[in-house]
C-alpha cells in the first residue's frame, strides 16, 4: 500500500486532546514578519498624517492576513515534511519581497508589493489544494472556496499595483475587504456553497501558540525600536525616564496578554467541540487590534524618546494613548470570546485612557507616556488580583460560554 506521503497526505497527524507543537520551520518563517512589523512601524513614523495612517493600516492588515492564513494552512499541513518546508521557504522569500516593499508600497514598489502578496496567498492555497488527497472531499472543497476568493482579491491587488495614487488605495482596500469578509461568510461560492464548522477544524493549541508567538514578535519589535532609538540619544534624565516608561509599558502588555489570557485561550480552544469557530473569531480577527496597539505604542515610544519635553501634539496623543487603548480593546474582546464575560479592569482602563487623551495636550510627551504606562500597570495588577480571588472556571464551564462569545 502507498504511504500517506505518496498519496499526497501532507497533513499533520492530529490526535484529540494532544497538542501539536510549533515546528522550527514555522519559527524561521516568523522571523520574516519581525522585519515586516518593523517596516510597518517605521512607515507610520515617516508618514504620520491622516493619509499615511490609512495607508499604514492597510499595510498592517495585509501583513497580518498573509501571516494568519499561513498559520491556518500549517495547522493542517505538516511542516516536518520536506514539501511543506519548501513551501514555507518560498513564502519566506515572498515575505521578504513584501516587507522590503512596504516603505514604498504606495510609491515606486507598489507592483512588487502586490505581486508578492497575491503570489503568497494564491500560491499557498494552490499547494494546499494539490496536497489534499481526493478522499478528503470536505478539505478539497474548502481549499477550492478559499482559492476562488483569494484569486478574485488578487486581481484587485495587481490592478492596484499597476495604478497609482488614490486608485491604488481604493483597489487595495477592495482587495482587503474581499479577504476579510470571506471567512465571515464562510467562503461561499456558487455550486459549492459555504463551508461548515467541521471544515474549519483546527488543532487549537497549535494555533493559539502561533498567535501568541506573533504577539511576541510585535512586542519584540517594540523593544528593538525603543532600544535602537535610545542608544543614539544623549542619556539625560528625560530620555532615561522615557526609555524606562516604554520598557515597563511593554512588560505590562506582555503581562495582560500572557499572564492569564493566552493560557486560558489555549485551554479553551484545545477542549472546544468547534475549535474552528473560536479560531476564526478570537485568533483571526480579534488579535489584530492587539497587534496594532503594540505597533502604535512602539511609534509613540520613538516619538517620546526623541522629544520628551516638547508639546504633546495630535501625533503624540494619538500614538501614546491610542496604542494602549487599541491593545486593551483587542484584549477585552479576545478575553470575552474565551471567558464569556467582559474584564472590568480592561474596560476601566479603556475609559481612563480616553479621559487621559482628552486632557493629554496639557502634558508633555514624557508625562503622557508615564501616565499611560501607569494605567497599563494598574490594569495588569487589577486583572491578576481579580482572577486570583474570583471563582475558578473549569475548561467545561468555559466551553459552555463559547456559543455566547462566538
């Protein structure tokens, strides 16, 4: 009898209640996105206008989407097998072209960005479809649905790369809208219809670990940007204070996400009867504002380090307050999805940041940074104490809340 590999079965062996580890090939692939996240934050720093912010948001959405789609596919396919490893290496090459094109994506390298993005999305899905044995009818239908949607969006990506100015922005926005809507409508296409929850079956612990790894990437990029900027500055009381504030804020974000939330999410999705539904909501969509908040906070750290005693203009306030606020919005929604209830500490933190932003113009960038950092530390401590003193919920209890949160 032919082996599984000879029959084209490149899928991970999934054992119920057993966690599939993240492979070294996946970790190597993620290194490209350390560079991509750095490029996104530097692009926002260089073009911190309304138009620049819109363009940067679009670029971040595309970086996140190509990464998270790859994580879904490598949740199904086995990166320990040579063909899948080669796929990841080719995707790394595409990711490098994509990343190096980010600073000039709306200028001279728009077509390169579009080709790299479309090639990664479509090419990876074609590989997945060809790697799926014919007897896996549901998986093949699912791959076909996704391929149709990504092929349609790819047309808009390439058209936008050829166009320029506002036309490029509009065409790429349409392309992203197609891709972000498609999972919500379960990739419906004529004749095949929509996918079912069973078609979205994933090894939950693996996907949770992959997304947690991306949070580490974003936090690491924030620390690198802060350290690189601080190293080139004269070490005064103001710059040292700004550096410490940025560092403590990064630790607070790590604590808020990893101390209880990441573990609870991994446990719930691993024991869920419908892990695909939870993965689509909590890990595909709701992690995006968390990542965006970390990146925007990194931009604020750079600005504050450069001018700690200057006047807090709109750029400083939006980045210094908006970054932590975005992070907490994503965190509270993510934890709502996995716990079934809103975290009071996060809600109060969001409100407090909003008030701080309203009066932020009267504070220097350094004082604004210290104030936002203090609020994040308070949120982290508050949540830790509330979860320690509150009643413990079992995995079964948490699973019961899944239908409500989804």
